[in-house]
């Protein structure tokens, strides 16, 4: 177990080091999310009573699209540099690759979310509900769990930029809707008892997806 986690963490550190040098995932993802939030704010011309109703959809759309943009490059570096086969031939459980790649994507997406959330609430002039932090964390986990597997599935595809969204969004859509409903309840000031089931749905969704994606990754990369 220690060796498994050590190998996964080595992969995480490698991806983070490469991202810090190139900034080819974080910067485009952050800019895309900011543009989406700004465009919605300008084009919808929202008044104060309307903001709380539409803000959850805007927030989760920005997080989902920016997250997918960053996750799409999860395996592209290895593919472009001819290192993907070497990575798959490493001794040990191939699930280590999935865990390492998912953790790396999760850390980078959480950095993006940490930057975007204050800007979002400043732009839309909304109070910050602290229960939004755990739902954003759980939502990001789900996005990375599915996105990593989809990125592995499409890394060899010719039109991977088109195929990846077609695989990714139908799977994560139920989780995004539940997270948006929970966030809407927070913005509306509803009590925990009325919105807890949405939180539990996202939590259960994450557990199921992480388990299925981890177990299916080794069979997928063998094909």
C-alpha cells in the first residue's frame, strides 16, 4: 500500500512540476471560467433578486467547462512525448496511474476553484455560504474522477477534443445538477434539512464513480 501511494504521489509531483513550468492547463482553464462568468454577468444584466436564482448554474457551468479543459491534457503530455507506453509498462498496479492522474487533476482544479470563487462572489455581489466549500470539493472530485478516465479513453482518438466532451458531460450531468440544486438552496438561505439530500447525492455519486473508474481503468488501457 505504501509503495502504491508512493508511486501515485511521484506521478502527482511530476505533473505538478510540469504544470508549474508550462502553465498550459491552469491558465487556459482559469481564463475560460472568468470569461464565462463575465459574459453571463454582462449579457444577462441581472438584478439583485435574480442573481441568487441563476448564480448556481453559472458557477457550476464555469467550473465544469474549465475543469474539462484542464483534465483534457491529463495524458496528452505523455502521448506527445512518447512516454505513455513507458508509463503503462511501469511495474505495479496500473490503478496507480489513475490515482496519480486524478489527484494531480484534483489539486490543479482546486487551485483554479480557489481563485475563481472569491472573484465570482465579488462579481455577482453575493454573500459567501461556507457550506459551498465542501460541495465544490466533492463536485471537483467527481469531475476529476470521470475526466481522468475519459481522457485516457480518448488520448488516441483523432478528434479527441470533440469526443471527450461527448463522453464527459453525460456522465457528470446528474452530479452537476445535484450540486447546482444544493448551491441554489444555500444562496436562498434554506435550512440544511431541505437540501441535505442533494449533498448526499453528490457524495454517493463520487464514491460510485471513483470505484468504477478505478476498477475499469486497468481494463481500459489494455485495449
